[in-house]
């Protein structure tokens, strides 16, 4: 059984795996763990094999899986999205996590599953070779609805992605990206921040494949 890396080692591995997109990597829960602000999680999530298989089947049939000029966007609960990216590594996919969740105890969004996934799925150091396909891994829970009663007593650690958090159309083209495939769950369509981002890219001439997973 492999031992999960330390928070600092995992942080370095996520950055290294992102290659030319490392400037967009954000793994806030690992920063808090490295500074001793939260305890190390005790349970690790199971790999989402069915989701990986469904996505791989769609990508193989449609011809975009493993292509370095197609950027993937995984807008799933972050523990799921990180596991999916790890499962797609066999097709040359490398993850770029954008997870700004602050792991405050008792907050609206639980941080332990995210932290456990960041430790378990921290990618090995890339050995170079053929160009990789990259996947932006977002946290779909970032905009989960909350009641007024919850907001009155619990720390609100939800967030929105801003214009500087995601690569612009010009930056994508400069990085060799000619199209995007955005994946979400059928029961949880893209949030307003991601929908606006994708609409803007599409208006700028970048083809977008919106893929809803059951």
C-alpha cells in the first residue's frame, strides 16, 4: 500500500504535473494543511472508476481524448474530479487543479474529502515524452446553495472563479489549445461563473464540447 505524500510534497507534485499551466494551479486546502491549520484527513475517497470509464468511452468515440490541443474542464465535486483526472492519466491526461476551498472546521463546504483526494491522487513526477493533454479540475461544490439559517451560523467558504483564475482565449491559443471539452454531471449543470467563461471562449471562436455525465 502506497503512503500518501506530505502536504508540501503533494503541492509540488500538483504544480509539476501542470506543466505550462502551473501558473493556474490553486490547491488552497493543501496550503492550510502544510501550515498546520487543519488535521490530516483519515479517509481517502474511492476512485470514480465508472465516471472515468464513461468519460474515456466518450472521448475515444469522439476523438478528443489524449489530444494535446484539446483542454478538458472537469466541473465535478473536487474529490471526484481529482480521481477522474488520475484515472485518465493512462491516456496522457495531466491535471491542473483550481481549488480555492478554505478548509474551515464546521464550514458550509467540508474540506476533508478534498484534502484526502489531493493527497491520494497527487500525480507522480512527469517523465517527459509525448505532449500531454491537460485537464482543469474545478470544484463544483464551490457554489452549492445555502439557506439563510446555515449562513447565520456557519462559515461560508463557497467562492466564484474570477476572470484571472482561468486562462483567457489568447492564453489558450498561445498554449496550443484549439478546443475545449467541459464535463459536468447531468444533475448539476455548469455554474454561472463557468458558463460565462465558456460562453466567452465560444464567442471568441474556440469550439466547446459540453458533456453531461450521468
